[in-house]
């Protein structure tokens, strides 16, 4: 189940900045603009960890696709002279 994140209207962000920034130590904060999600504030370290994890997962997916192609027989064997 997804977490329910705290929200704050963008118009109030400047007034409540000293309250919002400490919240980022425990949770992202959703910025709202006229009832629509405008963005999400996260700590820089959390953002970097998320970006690194996304890169790792993309590499895994690419590897899985490559193995699926090999299992399906979509590959070219190298001549023995090259492999020696």
C-alpha cells in the first residue's frame, strides 16, 4: 500500500518553510497548486539514493531483456578462431 504524504499549498510554503524543511528528514512533502500536485520536496540524499536505485533497476531490466533474447535464440555465435 502506498503511503499518504503530507501536502502543503505552494502559496504557504514560504510562510511555513521552517516547519516543512524538518519534515523532509522523515517524509517527502507534496506541493499543491490549486488542488493539483505541483511537485514533491525530498531531501537531496533521498533523491540521490532513488536515482541510483532507478539506474540499478534499469540495468537489471536490460540484462533480463538480453537473457530473454538469448533464450529465444536471437544471438550470433562467434567463430572458434575469435574465441581462442
